[in-house]
C-alpha cells in the first residue's frame, strides 16, 4: 500500500511482514536494542522510548497467553461451574 503525503510530495510505504515474530519472552528480555528496534520497525510499531519500554511493548504486542495455560489464569472452560 502506497500512501502519498500531498503537502510535500513524500511517499511512505508500509508492508506487513508475512510471518508473526516467533520470539519468547526470554528472547525479548535478552534482545539487544538494535534488534528490538528492527523487529518493531518491521511491523510499523514505535521505536521510541528506553530499552525497558521497548521490551515491555514488544512482549505485550507479540506474546499471547497460550490456550494450554488458560487454567493458570482462571479461564479454563472445563472448570466453569455449570
């Protein structure tokens, strides 16, 4: 998708990567800042802030609760009282 800024003739191109990043929480916690910046930039996300902020942001954006671990969070459907 091409987006052209009509005021100053600049064009910006955003292309969503085909694959979701497959890093673990530990990977993000040990990732150097330059690599973390690259991962965030590849997905069009902000690279502003200190390293701790970027790590927390990446973990929140890319890691999801596994359906196998729902019981740990009290969301296991088989344990609902019926």
